C-alpha cells in the first residue's frame, strides 16, 4: 500500500496534442479516488500514466514516495482492471488469477492458497476450472478483480471496470467493489464517465475536462458547491437546470420572472467585476409545489407542466419554460455538457426539470405554481464558467 | 423452439423442449423441424446448388477420372496395351526409388521452408503490425516478393546463381556451380520458396495479430510479463487459430512445389518433387496410368495433412465459429 502523487504530470503527443495538462493530485494511502469526466477528458490517459502504460511527458509521478516515471509497469507493483476485463482466453479462471504470481516465481503452494482465498472472497470457487468464455459478464469482471487482488499490490487502477455490465449488475458490483476496497484498504484509482458511479464509490472525486482538473472533493462538496458550470452540470442526475438571467435595477430578470436579490446573491453581485448577464443554476430538488410550502421564503412562479414522471418517492415534473431565451449568453461549458449528454443525437433540451414531493397534485397540461429555494441557486459567470456564489461562501466561511 | 410443428407427436416434443431452460441445448437433440426451418433449409440448398455444381464439374470429376486412370495400364505411347490392372500401378510407384526420393525431397522442402517461413513471417508480421511511420510503404515493400510471378522470380534466382554471370554465385562460391549439386541446389530451392512466400505467411499472421486485444497485452505487462513472456504466453495462444491456418495453407502449398524446381534445376541431381515427377510421367512421358497414380498419391498426402490439421490441431477456416469456441 502506498500513496500516489502526481506532480505537474503532463502528457503530450508528437503531433502536438496535449491530453493532460500538468495535473497535480495527491492520493492518500488507502484512499478510493475517482477520476470522472466526459470522453476525451484525459482520465484514462492519466490512469495509463500511473500504470506505466503511457510515458509521462513531463512532471513527476511518485508511488509510495518513490519516483516511478521511468519504471516499467511490472516494476511499479500496481494492478489494473480493464473495462474489457482482459482475461487470457486460453487460461482457466485459476490460471488467470495465478498468472501474475507465477510470473513472480512464487511458490506453487502459496500461489494456490492465494488464488483459493481470492476466489472465496469473490465467490468464484466453483468456477476456478472454467475458461473465461464460459463465464457471464459479472463473473468475468470478478475474475479480473481477482487477478488484481491476489498480488496484494500497492494500488489498484480500474479503468471503467463496470461499464460492460448491464444496469442491474452494475449496481450490485458497485457495492461489491466498494466493500472490497474498504476490506482491503488498498489505494484505488478508479476511472469512470458515469457520475453516479463516481458519487457513490469514491472517497474523493476528481472531475476532469479537456486535460485539466476542474475540481477535487468529496462527492457531497462537488454536488453542493461546484466551482464552475461544467462541474455543476456534470454532477447530479437529473442535471442542474441552467437559466439565463440579467441583472437590472436590483432584480434578476429570468425566464421565470423577476427574482428579488437576496442578501446572499446581492453580496455576490455587488462585487465590481460581476457581469450583468449571468447563468443561474438550480438543482431539480430545490423546486417544490408552492401549495406544500406556503409561507416559506422563496420565489413562486407559475409555469405550464409538460410531463410528470412519478417515481413513487417523489415526482419529476418537467415545466415548459424557455430556458434558452433569445439572449442566452454563450458558454463553452454548457456546449460541452450538451455534447457529452449526446446533444448531437437528441433534440435540444428546453425547459426545467423539477423534483417535487410525491404529494404534489400538479397535472400534465395544467399550469403549476412552483416554489423555488433562492438560497440554493448558483450564479455562474458565462464567460469563464466560474461559480460566483461560491466566492461569497468561501469568503464568509 | 418448435411451436409450429404439425404432427401431434412433434407437438408433444415441443412441449418437452419448452420446459428446458436453454433452447440451444434442446435443438441439439434430433427433433422434427418446423415448417419454417425446413423451408429455410431447402432455400439454403437451392442457393448452394450452382456453386456445388461448378465444384463437382471442375474438381470432383477430374479427381474421379484420374483415380479411374490410375487403375489402368495406360501409356499413350502404347495405346494398344491399355488394360485394367487394379492397384498394380500403386505397387509400381510405391516400390520405386525415384518416387521415394522425390517424396523425401518434397517433405524436406515443405518442412524446412514452412518452419523458417513461420519464424520469419512472424517477425515480419510483428514489424508490419507495430510500424507507425510509413506503414503503407513497409507493408507494400514486404509484399513485393509475393507479387512477382513465381516463374519470373525463379528465373531471377537461377540467373543469380548461374556461375560466371550471377552475383550470388560469384559471391558465395566463385569456383563451383551450386545449382548442379544436390545439397546446394535444394538449399537454393528452399531459399527461393521462403523468399517468395514469407510475405504471404506474414499477411496471414498479421491478421492473427490483429485478433490479440491491446488490453490483453497491457494486462500482461501489468501482471509482470516481460516482452518475451507476453509474446509466448499471451499472444501465441490467442493467435493459435490464425497460426494453424497459416501453417495449413503454406504446408499444402509447399507440398505442391513445382515452378521453382522446374526453373532452377528441372529436377536434376535428384531434386525432383512429387509434382515434378508426376508431371514428367503424365505430360512428358504420356504415361497416363503411372502419372495419374502419382497424382492420386499426392492428393492423398494433401488430404491426410489437412485431416491432421483440422481434426487433431483443431484448425478452423478463418471466420468460422468453431475456431473461437475452443
């Protein structure tokens, strides 16, 4: 077991493209850290550099305090689980799991003992003599995990290990991976593009985009205080709503109506460099059926209901509000988020997603009175994507 | 599952199979085909029929005819002595030193050239597979020998080894004439074969290399395998089906070696292959009986080798399912 330190690690290719821009990251011993981001954000490249499968162009990588930039993968003592599982098709489950140990010239009896032990932990004992071709996806995934844990390496690297499983199995395996990691206490770096996986698994989550780290923090911090538009939109499902707002004579002009400036927002916007045109971000759960929260502070507006999805515990209500507006400030963050969400394939999303209590009586086709918790909204600078509300919180805290 | 069965018995069988969990296991048992399946099968036969007919016309007929000829004493120089002699020709051929000498030469050329081709071809395939810069150029230049007509290539080898004018002859043995001695002539024949067909081997093996997933090699290097261990313990086993196919193709090909020998030595100094002596007997000597017997024996040898490859080593044609299931 060991800590992993990335010190200004950069990856650039001969053709000039830079996949990872000088990343600084300290991963504590025993920590479960998640690298998350849309495809092409450099998360897999970063993982491969830690593994030694790709060279580090500049910067330093230390594992357990030792510089390993020039060490071959096999000399770094780390194990990796691949999305494709990468099981050796010609070997049985037992041979697959024993392979790294046999290469290490370990004593036969000890190998057997370790393999049996790993198989017991992963509930693979009855499959030890099968070939990978005769296993289900979940079993193969477990064999891949087994091959990693038999070695008791310094760290585990996992490259989207659950992406090839179907949804139900993925959730099961997610808890199993989490439990296993806690049980073994081995430093783990886990790459995924799925923000749910990132939120549920990691001690800390690293959100990456275009080769840069956007934010590092525990899942709740990322959710509550995203530093910029990208993190705000990427973390959370359904995603945060974004509305164009304009600051005019002490009011925030938004497609929902004119919002009063609370003290919180007022102090943010009183800063000299605050722009006039902003993007407001509201999480779906910060809306509520106005009928249920009479008398509570906040802003109430009326909007036509497009669709109601009842989840039992609560209701997702889609409101017909023009969130695109004629004068939406252009934002590269938003464009990128849309592209990641498959914006090219889907019609552009226009409207608000709200999560209301199950008791709400709103009906499709009718108008609904909806309450909005102004204390929870975020304001972003459209040109830089920075979360302006956070600045005030940091200052206050 | 057969639900559309017509007979009552079949309907009962359908009930049984429906209860089984895995449908593919049920189909393995003999059971009446449903109407739709039968239609499909009939269509399959109909679609195959033209190709099957052509195959019969151009291969089955000549094979059967030469077998028929091989059972007769039939020499065009003495047409009156034509006679049905059962297997007498086989006794003659198999009891003859020339045949066995040619058989030995053929086997020697086959084994030596195929083994060397496999090693060189694998190297070439790895180079072509790994090259990043000038990939097209590397591949094209590697394939040039295979693109040249065998006879033309054989002539260039002959001229190169001709004493006095050939640069290789002058370089290697300025005094002697390598093509006139058995051992050196055979070596040159094998060399020409290897030079000519290694690219073909490399092409087949490169297709096999493409079958090895990158992740597998990455996983192996993470597991602590050196480059050689990755090659032997991961790459080769995964490539095995492609290697066997390449070996089968090349073995059968090498067994028929003719053009190179014809041009380089014309079979002098006991360098004939079985194809050469079959040709000499059949076409030059006009002895249809003996010549056909030799052809049939060559055919049998090829069939046995193919059988061994397919049944014992489990070689499968590229793309067929059986190969991947093993």
